[in-house]
C-alpha cells in the first residue's frame, strides 16, 4: 500500500492567523441566525440583538471560496435597525449596511452600479434579508488591530469590489491580485471599546460584480448562476413571487 500526496489540498494557515491586510478574494456570506425576528416573515429568528443598545444585526460569516486563502473564514456584524440615528431619525448603521448589501448584489450579479434601468433596479429588490444568505462576491479584506493586547487582530470586510474595478476581473479569472493594504485603526466607542455595530468598511465601500457560487439556501435566493451584467430594460418588472428578482436573470 502507498499514499499519494500529490492530490492533497494546500495546508491551511494556523487557526487565528489573519489574512493579509488588503487581500482581494471571492467570498461567500453565510448568515448565522441570532434568534431575533426581522421585519420580513422569512427573517423570523434571523437577527441578533445587541447586548448594550437597541440595535439589531445580521451576524455574518465570510468564507473565501477560491485561491490562496480558500476556506479561511472571518466574521462581522451588520446593523439592520436601531443604534445611533442621523438627523432624519434613521439608523446610521442600517444606512451603512444597506449600501454594502446593494454592493454585494451588484458584485454577485455583475451589475454595473450606475445601471439604474428598471431591469437592474428590480434585481436589487429582495423579500427578506434571508435571501442574502449564500451570496458570493468579490471583496477586499482588511486587518483590524486589537484595542487590547490580550486579543488578536482580526479580519473584516474592507469593501466590496464592483464591476469596472481592475481587481474584480482579475479575481474572477482566478488570478492572484496584489494586496492593497488598508492599515485601518480599530474603531472605538465613547467607552473606549472597539465598536461592534459600525462596519469598518463604511467609509470605503467600493463593490464589484462577480459570478455567484453559493448554494441554494432554505427560503432564500440561489446565487449559483450569474445573470448578464447589463440586462435590457423591461417594462414594469416585478420581483419574483418566490424569491428576489435576480432569480429570473
């Protein structure tokens, strides 16, 4: 008997080792239910309640799906409601998260972010946040230093890479792209602790379109097929009855 190691997968980095700052990669977002209901029926039990405010969040796990850091994971919360309000009485955290979710959709479906045709707008309509579960897009990953030396640095989403950006096409071709370090400082709250609700990519969201490689999620959207990057305008498109508009391509 012999053991052939030629087809073995590359060894994984040590547990806790961060992905280098500014790395570009294709990643999948998985939502980890937190037991708190969202606004849509399909979002029952989907959100996580903050321990120190009225904020409700999506607890998301990101997994690199291709390339040098394949299978590596990192985690991040996205505020959906509550928290600090702007001068219009709207949740600041939700406005930030909403912009990032739109970028993820554009990146996953290959939509030009400037395309505001009725067909493109219909693809950005979902029936619940649950339908973002399993979405795959191109991202730039950052390293957030710890605020306390007892803790390790951690990875976070720096920004989504949108169509038209040179890194997007290269990542989609499976090429290794030179990192673009962020060197961001850890965000601190008034109490001096690292803020959990404000995503670090807030000031620098630059999404990019990508083919989707996620699995079908229960009650959610299939991200396994990429519609055309610029679908022709349609007259009064309506969201699909059993899923988001992009399911129909």
